C-alpha cells in the first residue's frame, strides 16, 4: 500500500456541520434559507439534525488544497445567502432555547423527505434535541487497492488509538450552560454562563456528547463485514422497550420515530469511525455494504476548529491522512467486546482530561501507559508514513504538518482546546458564547473578503434552483402512502443481500 501510484490515489472529502446563529449569538430559528436550495437534494448544502444546522459537503478530491478550496467556496456561497446570520465556529452550541423549540430539519412532503424529518423527531425523543445541536467535521477517506478486510483492520486500530486525535485537535473544552440545563453534567463553573473542565480536549466526544445507555448496550464487532453487519442489523431490527413505550405514532397519528428498535436507521449508530459505501437511491447502507463491500471510512471525532475559517486546516488534514495510513499499515489483531469497552474508557478519559499532566491510559494489549509515551510512539510511527507521502507528492508538506502538530504533545498550551480556554480568559471574561461569537464574526469576515467570481455565484445559484426543481419532481412522483413507505423502508429484509 506504500507505492507512489497507490499513495497518489488517496482520496478525501469533508462534511462540515455548523449552527446558523444570529449576530447576538442566539440560535437562528428561521427555516433553511430558500437561496440555499432544497436541503433534500442539493449536492453540497443540506441540514443535519436541525433546520438551524447546516451541513456543507465537498466532493471527493485527490489534493488537500483542492478539498479545502471547495469547502471554502461552499462557505462563500452560503455566507452570501445568509444575510446577517453567522455560522457558529464551535462544536458545542450557542445559547439554546427550550429543547422543544429547537426546529428539526424539514425536507418537504415526499415520502423520503418526511422519513428524514420523522427520523430526526425520533432522535429528539430518544436523546433530546440539545444533544443533536453538537456539530463537527466528518472526514471521508479511501485508498485504492484496499478491500473490506483492510478497512476493518484500519478501523480496529483507529478505535485503539483515535484518542490521540482528540488530544491533538479537540477544541471543545467549555460550553454554554444552556446545553446541560436540567441534567447532571459534572462540569466546573467558569463564568456566569460557561462551564468547562480544566484539562478537557473535546467535551463533544465525552460523556455529554453523542452518548446514551441504549447505544452503550450495542456490542458491535469490527472483525469482519459479516460480524459487523449482523450486530448492526440486530440493533436495527429488535424492539427496545423504552422506545416501544414512545411508540411509532401518537394517538392522534403524528409520528414520534421511524421504528421502535434500538436504532431507527444505520446513521443513528454513533461511532468515532464508520465503514461506508456510496448507496443507490432508496438503498439501505447495510445492504450496500453487504453487497459491494467497504468503499471508504468516515472519521467522525474531529471538532470544529474555531481558529480556522472553514473549521479545519491543511495541517489537520495531512495529519489525518498520515494517521489513517498508519492505522491501515499497522498490524491489527481482532478485537473483543472487552477491548471495545477499554477503547471507550480511553476516549472519554482523553476527552475530559487529555491535557492533565501524567494522564495514564489503559493499553489494549494489557497494562497502562502514560498518554505522553504512547502518543510519542504513535507519532513516531506516523512520521514514517509522512515520509512516504512526501516522497510520492514531492516536498515535505506531510512531515512539516506532523512536526507542527506533534509540538502539542510537548507543549499542551499549543492544543486547540488550551488555546480556546486561553482566548476566553484573555479577552472574553471566560465567556464561551462571547469567544465563539467573536470567532464566528472573524471567520465570516475572512470568507466574505475572498474573491468570489460571478461564474461561481451563478454556478451555486443554478445548483440551488436545480435542487428545488428536483425536490418538486420527487414529491410529484410519490404515490405510496407514507405509512407503507415507512414499513417497507425499515423492513429487515432490505438490509440483507
């Protein structure tokens, strides 16, 4: 996997979530802007959980600068359509209104559009709407010649060592107290409306993030496609008592959720990394994986970097490429349920305490290691992969990025999480909302001053118009009653080959 031709075939794409907010820092409760087209069908601009939560999606790119360039262009187009609203620069949300007033995503009257909204209604019923307003970066990555078995080996190693990315790139050590209103949280008070943990790296990826007792009960095996698919299908098929109590519909006929199983659909499974395959229209992701194998991996633990106008920079992308190549090329024994629990404990420990001096982690091969020693070994192994990438591409961009980021191991104050707390203390009276509002304004201004040629504006306007026409076409073509559509979609047979 280390020859030049293969390494030059590496591909990546980015999905970036951000809340729309008002200049005051409050959540924008307006519908998805019409100028951005139809969230159901636009190829690059959609919504995630909420109407207020944009998701910006690049295509697949061979070059780091290319993927960042497209992500920047999408941001430029969005800002020209948003008028006075901003994109919130942090993974942890702005000041939030009452849970039930956070608007879920709406996708029109078609069956698929209604199903997307009902799924989000179910997420709100199961986990609360506030939890769904957390935003992040998803990094999609592939390498030619890697088969399903190779990708699962990568995934196992990523789950063992992915905590390193939380230390290096985590940028959510604090939050607005509206996020945890009415629930136990274990955080410390930093200022009137801000909570934090002094050595936290990524509260988003800790106990307060995408977690639930229900999901913790899922034991997913990553040893092969068959075991992975079987464990997920069980969670997608078997009723779960707490969700049966909610029911699919209210007595009045409104929908609460798509199903009463532990997971409504595959995307509800919260994992730091997923095995993925491009699906065909109407196809279930599990069926696509079983029929055609793993095509790429989706890394899901990257926080938004508030110091980067588009939420991620070139150094982070190159270190991700290097780390994923290390995970792919390193020996990867089969995992166990006990190891999975150990990996989760390490993840939560680094999320909450990653910059704590002398922090000790559990090693999956037995015993304990300090974060500093273990991380040093991983970064040394990554350096060899960076050399290979630089040899393929020419120059030293990968090695230089790894050196710059590795300095955070020797000096934790260089970590984004530490920089966030320092900036909050220096200029914003330890206010999370005050700091992020300032960074959101700065990022907006940085993007709006960039050149945006008329032909680019016209291309995005055409995409928006085409997406609205496509949504109308889908709605006009629907004839099946929604309940029949829902039953067919969640049927276990559709996940099988």
